[in-house]
C-alpha cells in the first residue's frame, strides 16, 4: 500500500477550497451614509451591499486544467467524484473540529442535528463546485433553503448577520478592492518571493502547506474585514480548528494526492506571464535578432534552470533555446512559432507544460504588417457600427474635419516638431519638407479614424515623404513603415504608441476604465505614458529596447514627448469632434473586449448577467441594464437580472448594458446582445419561481429570528390546522363547496372529492404561516390534490386549474402576479407604523386586511386562473371570507400565530440607515420598514453586549468614549407595541466604532 504523508495530503483540501474560482469584483467599500436591507434578525448586513461573484478566474483555472495534461485532469475529476460521494450522514464528523465549537453557542430550540447535517452538505457542495466548471452549481448553493437556514442558525448564535455563500467567496477570493481574501493574500505573498523561495514552493509540498496555513491564520484574524472571520471568532473557532477540519478531510480522501499536481500546475498556468529582452540596434543588420524570455508566476521571477523552452511547430527562421533564448535567423524579417514552456519536475514528478503560446518576432528592418492592422481596425469599426448612431456620426464628422484641414493655413500646428528637424534640410528644401511633414502626420494619424488601404499605399509611395524620412533615418529604406510601426506597432515585439496605450488600458482598474470613457484629461495622461514608453531608453542607457528606429532618430534630434503632445493638442483644437470621436472609439474598443457571463437558474426563468472588460470584472454599480427590444414576457432589471414568468415558452429579447460615469450624467454602451430564455423542463415536477423562493426563505428566516416563542406559535397553529378531522370538520368549506357541488357532473363521487378539497385547503392554510420550499413542493406534487383539481376543473367550465395555479393564487408567481401574500405585503407597505402596530392587538383588523387582499386577488380573473375558475362557479370573496371565519373560530392558536407571522413580515422588510460622524466615534442608526422610516417613538435601541467604551442610547445613537480608539458592541432594536403588547425584536447586529486619526 502506498504510504501518504498526511501533512502533504491536507494541502489539497486547502487548495481546493481556496485557490480556484471566482474573484469577487466591484463591491463598494461603503460610505458615510448607507442603507442596508435586512432579511430578519441579524440578517441586516454590516454596512455592505450584497456582492456578486465574478467567475472569470474560476473559468481561467478550468481552461488551464483542460489545456494541460489529460491525466492530471482525470485525477482532478476523480477527486471531484470522491468528494461528491462523501456520505452526508457518516462523514459529518469531518467538520467536528469547528462544529464542536459552534454547537456550544447554539440555543436549545435549534435542531442541532439538522444544522450540522446541512452545514456539512454546504461545505461539501462548495468544495465540489470548485472542481466542476458549472456556474449553475453556485446558484444552486445560493438558493438552497437548508443551507441558508444552517448558516442563519450559526450566525445568529454568533450575534452576526446571516452568512451567505458570497461571504465565503469573499473570505476565499476577496472583493476586488481592499479585501484580498485567502487567495489574494497567498498571491501577494508569492509575488514578493525571491526566485529561490518560489522554486522551493514549486518543488516541495511542505512549503505550500506552510504558506497556506500561515495566510489562512492571517485572514481568519481579520475579523473587521470578513464576515466569516467575525462569525468564527464569536463562535470560538480558531485557525487551528479550521486546519484540523482540513486535516480530517485529507485523512478521509484517497485520491487527493494524485490530484495535487494537476491542481497546482493548472493554477500556475492560469497565472503565468512572459517578458523579454532584445539586443540593441547599432546599425548592423544581424543585430537585434536575439531575444531572451523570462517567465513569471503570480508576478514573481522563475529561475531559468527550472524551465525548458521548446518550439512545437512553426517557422524554421525562429530558433528556440532551452533556457528561453530565441533567435530570428538572418536574413528573415519576421517569423512565427508555437512555443511551449515546461516546468521541470514539479513536486518530484514529470515535467509539466505551464505555457503554450503562438509568438511572432520581427526585425527592426521589417516592414509594417498591414494585414493584422486592418484586421484589428476592422474589428474595432465593426463594434463602432454596432454602437449608438451618435458614436458613428461623431467619428464620421471627425473624418470630414480631418480631411478638411488645409496645409497652407495650418502649418504652424507642427512647429514643435518641425523646429527640431529643420536643421536637416537646406533652405531650398525646408518649405517643401515642412509641408510634407504636415501631410505625412495628418495622413498617418488619420489612419486610426479612417483606416483605408488606399491611404496606406499613398503614405508608402509618396516621394516627398520618402525624401523627408530618408533625411531623418537614412539607414532605412522603408521610413514610412517605421513611422507606422512607431504609431501602430508591428504585431510582434513592438506595440507602438497604440499598443502601449492599449497595454496601459489593460492595467487600469474597472472604475478607471469606465472613467476614461468620459474623461479626456485621463485619456491624455495615458497617451503621454504610452509615448514616453515608446521613447524610453533601455536599462543600460543605450537605444530603445523595442527597436523604434524612427523614435530613436527623433530623440537624437531633440524631439520629445511634450513636442508630440503639443502638436496633437494643436490639431485637436481645430477639430470640434475630436473628444467625442475619441470617446466613441474607446467605447467601441471596450465593446470588442467585453465578455459576458450569465448564471442561469435551474428553472430557466432567470439569467443573471455580469460583464468583464479586458479581463476586469465591471462592478454592478457601474452598469445599468435595459431591454432594447423583444418579447414582452422578458423583464430586464438594472442590475443585469433577466427574467421570464413561469411556464413561458421560448422567448427572446435584445438586452443592453451601459457604463455610467461617476457623476451619473453620461452613459456608454458596452454590451448588446439578443438572448433567449425558456422555462426549463426539469422532469422533477413543478418548479418554484426564484423570486418567490427568495421571499419564502426570507420570511422563514425572519420567523426563526423572532425567537423560540414565535416559532412555537407558528408550529402550534400549523399542527392545529393539520389536526382538524377530515370528516367532522368538512363543514368549514361548505360556503364554497355548496356552489361547487351544484356544478359537478353526475359521474363524480362528491364525498371523496370534498374530502380531498378539504385536505388541500388545510395544507395551504398551514403552509401560509411559514411557507417552505419543501412543503410547497410536496403540495404541488401531491397526486391526490392534482386529481381533485382535475375533477373540479370540469365543474368550473373554464381552463384547467393546476396546483401551480393555486400556489400563484396564494403566494404569487415571482413576477407580475403577487398572490394573496404579496398583496398583503403591498397593503402593509401603504400603512403607517402606528397602523401596523395596531394589527397586533386587533384580530379583526388583521383578518380584515387578509380578506381585503383576498377580494383584490379574486377580482383579477385575467391574471389568476383560480380567480377565473371561482368566477365561473359563482364563488365570491364573501364565500371565501365565510370559510376563513369558520376556520378562525375553530382554531384556538390562530391569533398568536397571526401575530408572529405579521411580525416576521415586518422583520424581513427592515432596512438600516447609519450616519457616521467625521471622526467615526458616533453612529446614528435609523430603521425603515417597507420603505417608511420608523418614528423613534416606536423603536427602542439597547446594547446586548460589548465593550464598556461603547454606549447606546434609546434613540439609536451609538458613541465611543473619548479615551478609546475603537470599540465593539452588539446592538438591538425592538418595536414598542403601542397597543400594550410585548416589544418585538426587529433588528440586531454587531457594530464597530473606530476613531479616525487626524
């Protein structure tokens, strides 16, 4: 039997759970005044908007894995299957090192066995999802009601807002801003390594172990930054406990050791970069043909002795040497080849490919490659034409203005450059060469806005241009090509001003990229940097590294970046559309480099879109989405969520995303595409709409957050309803049954049908207090209920009525139909806090509210199939109210359950607003419910626990004593029942106050 070092095995579990998947992007770090939505007690986020996961890095890892050794990929696939096969019952002990700490904090009423089982399944699902490139897996985890309930339970025990999948992703991968997460912390540590430490990391698994556990301890210690760290800290879970849990997984798994190398190498492949050095031009045509490549992992330099470079295929004019050297064979002007780089013996095993790339090299004497240039510009102009008509109009207007520039009246525009070059020409030549320079610059720069082959040919063949350039760079016979390369690059080593500028764009943050669309000054700053790079000298102070022969010649004659920018600025002053056209071209370029990702719900009813530009995930708050055209059934939300109602056949719409300027005044189209949505045939019975499921989960969490008494009141009412005798209590539904029975065909046996209808109404009545997905699905799939409705449909004489129709009638369809539950919610939103409070003491008023909602829904026969059916039978709102009253009179435990239900509704709709003083020592909290701010007379704030330095006043003012620089406390808000009942807890969270330094 193969002996496996346990210390080496457990690192795989750490890598699986921390080194691959989506980097979180675009989460704002918060401002002084923020409004936060809370789902229930402890659900209000600690001044954070819900983040969105970007799956770009996750996809990069899986692409790198697929492109590597297929044996490695199979090992990883085997590990995925082994993890997925862990037994949900017998393997729960794997999480004991952290569960033993958590369980000590859970209150007595919590079902600890269920919470542990669901928590284990959550951890397993998260780990397994990282090894399977299916974005829908993450969406399934997000929406799983059992996982959410388990996370809510342990978070409440910690006095914290409910943990979510996003909190774990931020803990693991950061938020794209200041919080780097475990992956980002590891990445930064590697980036700062010296080459020998990096070599050890790629050869010794023990070093990987040490690094990961060191960084894990660091991130778990940052409880001010990570919700996971805060919850774990408050529950007493330490880094050692987490390490012991990973140790348990490592001991249990048998296939993780084989998968280790594949995982590690794929991670390296997704984070590899190359740089190169080129011999300097000194006038010898055989010079400048030797290239030396270096390779970096995570930004850290890899020793050449660890690598083996080779040529897989390509031109014989390009030689490749094992340690990264390449030579362009004389007299070839350019050559291409597929290059492969192997990492030698990682972790004692065989060599592994970590880079495979097509490379092209050209000599400084090579001509300008027009085919790649026109292909690149053709793609750009294609995206320009796909954009708003105003963008294309602005560019065409600039083309006209550019063409109209008269050489005789505008010669002075080029003087900053001409004055440095004039000495090269005789007095007889000067005037003609000055005009030639003007025309050459005008025609060459004009290629960017109007890339025509005829214009390029004219530049190359013009005799005056040749004479001018031969005086500047006499060694070259293709001076015009050198100018073109200086501006647009050679599609190889030399990027030109355009290539350098695009490279600088790629290094910008998502926020800065969007700002460039609307900020001319920032665009000019990047252009200045690009020109400086082209003009820059090599490390040893000699001529330019990238062989810009014309750039070198211009520098020798005293032409500077400032001279070029001055000429450009003078031209722009003459052109009314220069700024708008530049913005249009940049917007088109961004569109050409934009990639969308869509997380599609299992039921097919929701597509959640996100964008990345130049590989950078664009934060949701920088975008606004809309529908351009298409089916009325398609709804597009501003945050990129596209939905259709349940059971919708295949429909399409053109959706669009615009980038918003920082002041909100300007927009630019980044993305437009026709998308198709179709309700999925899951083959497993009816699906619950995602929006309805979210609302149900939020209400369920709010009920649980009300405490054990509220939960007991709800359960008592449900049990009482379920316990109503099916035979003796059937008379309760007589007000509607009497009308149904009159219309039944003679062939129908009315006695069992009435019994089935009574059971169905009981099930729906019990479910309304605490709707849960499992119970609703059971009701929807119940064959007795389905058969009863099929027979009842015949009596109504209308379209078929299904259990789904009944669910929509009661709870809505997650879209336009709100159902009785959603209608009640809207009615509560329209009431004042005092009126809502009165409902807790007035059973008649609460019943009246529900009856009013019932009446409103019954009147909408065009929206609800059940309302149409009732209308056909002559069943009115009064009939249903009579049924409702009968049940209320028969039930003793309905009133306290109704109060608990109403309170849970309020709690699920609480929003927090906090205003923080400039020095950070005073936080003023306010709450609003259903959009209306609660008057201070209805809310009392208290401190449950925390530092003595933190004081909490009844009006929600939280202060830090002058002698302290920081402090924490758990604060709570209760709703004072003006009608004399008990106060109700509606909000709780841990807060931290930090005194700002002067």
